[in-house]
């Protein structure tokens, strides 16, 4: 396997690849010397796969799971763990490697911390650069790599080394590259099917009758959309930029100037925000005067620039109909915390009030 090569993999496809290699492990003869090492990023992701890994361990495989956590997890007997710091490159790795005397399989993917703009949820839209192989030699080298990089107890290292010795005394299985041709064909077809299904689901939702996910006055997304779009979002993974824009006075425009003026003001604010968004960004109306902008994968400097720019644009709305001064202030953060600190941003804006600095940064 060329370790410099890789292909773009969305999370749904990555999950299916992982399940296929897990089944490869379960297909090995019970009691055969076997190693299964999986990197899950976070314990919450492994919790969903726990029954499968219990079954693998029950068949006698050396079973090891790695994750970026501070506290050792409580795992069933036979499943070993390895913790990595959040700053370690392994914290961004999603991988599974299976190695036995009669064959091997490996999938290694690195979190790109980017998002597919057509995904139904942020979690489903996460993107990885990955490579996979059903060659025993590739699996052997992946086990060696992880053995050297993970902090393991001497007992676990001894179990791994016993399997490595059992593998080395048997010649490499023949014709493995030939087997990989149909496997790669099926994998590409599967990934295309997953993407087609996702696109179809998004299209159906777009034409569905009112689901309460759009504000009828502005066309902006609502909190109902935000709940669905952020559902299942794993802590400590994708950085999410957040900008809470409060436009003071916009809630009183109808009472003071009429419906037409209110709609013009709302569309003016919406335009100021929408013009600055990329394909993966979303703006959600979360209150009469509050607009939450979600900027996945954005660095702090981009989020701060966005806030300053949008506040300046909103200030210039008094030069166009309905010619009303609507001062805007914003609170911003970039976070890997879950749930998203939306309430803290609201409190930050309320603390400063109308006379506060246009933009404030909330520490993660």
C-alpha cells in the first residue's frame, strides 16, 4: 500500500468500509492468531461498535482500540485500550487493521476537518483522506506502525508480538493484488451509492412541505434545522466556528414602521450575512433579534473577520429603505466542544448590550 496515496472518503462510506473489515476479522477461524487494532477518535464512536468488538475478542483475537480521551474507559474483558493526547496526530486517525497468518486487511483514514456541503448533517458530512488494502503485508506494516506509536502495556505488546511471529513464519498469501481488483470495484460502487442516497435525501427534504426548518419571513434556517444538522456531532473532532449576530431594534420595526419596513429590514440583514457564506456555512434565526452563523472548519481569524464585516454591512443598512439605524454586535468562537456553546454566546452579547464593542471573542 502506498502510504503517500489516499482518496477522499465521506464518513458514511468510511463506516461501511470499517464494517467490511470487521466482518473480515469475524470470518477468521476461532482461536487463530489474530490482531485487530482500531482507532476510533472518541469513545462515543466506539460505544456504537462495542458488540462487534466483544465478538471479535471472544474469538481469541488480540483486540485493541485507541481513542483521544483523558480517562481510561471501562471495557469488557479481552478488549484493550490505548489513549492518545488530543494534540497527537493519532487523534485525527480513523483506522482498523486486521492481521492473521492467512491474510490481512487495513483501512487508514485521516480526518481532514472539512465538510461535504450536501450532507444532511455535519457529522455525516465529515471528510477523510483514506487508503485501504486487503494485502497481509500492508496490514503487517500498519500493526508495526501502531505498535510503535501507541502507549501500550508490556502485556499487550507481548500478545501483539506473538501474533507477529506467527505471521512471519508463514509465506505471504499469493495473488492478493488480484483479489483486490473486485474489492476496489465494489468499494467504489458502494461509495457512489452512498453519495447518491445522501443527495436524494437532501433533495427530497428540499421539496418537502413545511417541516418548520425555514423561517417563512426570511427564508433563513430555524432552530429545528439546527437541531437536525448538528445531531450526533462528536466532541473533540471537527472545529466549528460560531458567530452570534444581534441586530438591536429589528424586533420593533413592524410596530414602528409597518410590515413592509420589517420585511425589508429582515431581508437586508439576511443579505448582509448570506453574501459572506461559503457552501458549507449556514445561518439560523434563533430569536427575534438573533442570527446564529455556523462556520464549520473555519479558523478563528476567519470567524472574527466575518463578524467584523457583517457588523459593518448591517450598519450601512440605514442608508437604504427603510432608512433605520439597526446597530449590530456579534460574539464569536471556534469550538470542538459539544453541545455547541450557543447559550454562552447569547449571554456574551447580552452582557455587553447595545453599547458594547461590535465584536467579542468567546474563549473555547
